[in-house]
C-alpha cells in the first residue's frame, strides 16, 4: 500500500506541474493585461503601462516561457506574484481559500453520502414507486444547469422571506456583515449562509452518484455470494450490508475522483450567485480583468483539490478492495 501511494504521489506531482504549465500558457495567451490598463480613463502613457506590466511579471513583449520560468521560480519559494491591481496573490489566496474549501467539503460530504444512500435505497426497491420517483427526480436535476438551480434556490428563499415577513433563509454572502457574538453564534451564522450554496453544489452530486450507486448495487444483488449468504439464513438487508455494500462501493471510488471536477465547477457558479468571496468569484473577476497571476492561482487550487480527490479515491479503493492490496 505504501509503495502504491508513493507512486501515486509522484504521478500527482507530475500532473500538477503539467497542469500549472498549461494553465499559465493558456492564461497568458488568452488574457490581455495590457488592455486592462489601456482602457482606463484617462488613458495612461504606453511607457507607464510597460513599467506596470514588467513589475507584475506580465510584460507581453517577454517570451511566455521566460515569464513562466520567472513565475514558477518565485512560486517554488512561496510567492505567487501580484494581482493586476498590485495586491499580493498570496494574501488574496489566503482570504478566499477557506471559503471555497468549506463549501467544497460540505458539498462533497453531503452529495456523496446522500447519493450513495439514495442509490442503495433505490436498488433495494427496484421497480417500485419510490425507485421510479427518485429516477424522475434525478434526471430532472441532471437536466438543469447548476447556475439555474442556484437562481431557483435564491429566488425561492427571497419569496419565502417576503411571505413570512422576516429572514428565514439567508441567501447572500458567507456571513452576516457586522454580526457579533460568541463562537457558537458565529458558527450558526455561517451555517445558515451555507445551506443554499451547499445544497446547490451537492444536489447534482446526489443525482449522479445515486444513479451510479443504484447500478452497482443491482449488480451485487444478483451475485452468487449474496444469494449464498441469504441461503444461509441472512435477510436480504443484512446480506447486503455485510457482504454486498462494500463491493458495490468499489466502482464509486473511481467515479468520485472524476466527478469532483464537476463539483468544483458547480461551486464556482454557486459562489458567484450567492455572493461568496471564494475562489470561484475571484476567478470570474480575474478573468474579466485579464489578471493572469490570479487565474493561475485559482487553477492551481483546482488542480490540487482534484488531485487530492483522486488520491483519496485511491486510498478508499485500497481499503475496500483486498485484491488491490495483494496486487
């Protein structure tokens, strides 16, 4: 197991390097920091723009490979550069990473947990009304884009608050500005703001994971070892929990590693619509300004989280499947 994880870590490091290189090359090619300065009123002199771009390491007259070498050398020493407004990328990254990490963690746990449970529940009740109702619900959710779900949740919260006459569901920001109180009060305030964004992120995962888990569970229900366990006196439910659930979860580990990127994309829309100052809203703002260093920093965060999800999936696969440990 240690050898497998070591090899996986080496692969992750190589993939992270390639991802960062491609991200920097594409961002430097597609974005135009010079246009951001030239569009100001009054228009600054060309020499002033050149000096500003050179200070930020974004001078488009320098070959992009040289710019990447300079940026990567500083990044290896913990400096991600400056934003297009002259602020520290490290400082902005530190302010926003916790917001996005909290949303992604809650969305991942809720989406994965409810998706697996719903898939097993639907498989056990195959062909019955609950199974068909869940199928219709999942396909409806999967057919609606994430940003539309977010807008529906936000509009529903607004209508509910207006009908009741006071704020029941909070739908803007990740905390209440000026809120005072002890740690428990602060925690409750942040949790109330987390409900709708987390539901937006998790709902798509629940729909997709439940469909996949249902199919994997149906394969296990028809297996010989599960029928043997039932023939020895175990009820279908006990046989599934003791001998079938672990087997049906094995394919889900691979599906989780590939599905995490979709979860991250959904969080970008959720942050933008619900006004969360996280990595997603930072990315949208940076792309509009042509802020190459900030865009690369967000892409670096996305690459790290996706690779970590793949590493967690590998660990779960080793834990669930003894054949992998022996191999």
